[in-house]
């Protein structure tokens, strides 16, 4: 039975895995610098999904007044269902 998925705040240590998933998931992926800038910007919300300590998905969003806008979301191909 696979280990449970853990949702946690994304950190700069997760960037390599996030960018790898991004490149596999989208025909025109965000550059790594875009993700780095998300960490520095105000009102941002970023999470990763991990299984066995490995990033298998991510969410980058921002608060805009009383709404949340999803900027990027993806899941590793082998984890999609």
C-alpha cells in the first residue's frame, strides 16, 4: 500500500522537483525564475504534495482581496488519477 500523501508549504528546496514536474506537464512551462519570484512575492500561497518525501505535485496561488487565484497547479504524471 503506498504511503499517504503529505501536503506542506513549498520551499526553495523543492524547486528542482517542482520545475521538473512543470516541464513534463506543460508544453510552455514556467521558467524556474518565475517560481523563485513567487516565494518572494506578498500574498502568495504555495504548497507541495509529497509521497515518501518526494514532491509529486504543487500549487502556487495568490490571495486577491477575498479570493484565491491559482497561478500554477500540476501533478507528476505517474501520480495522476
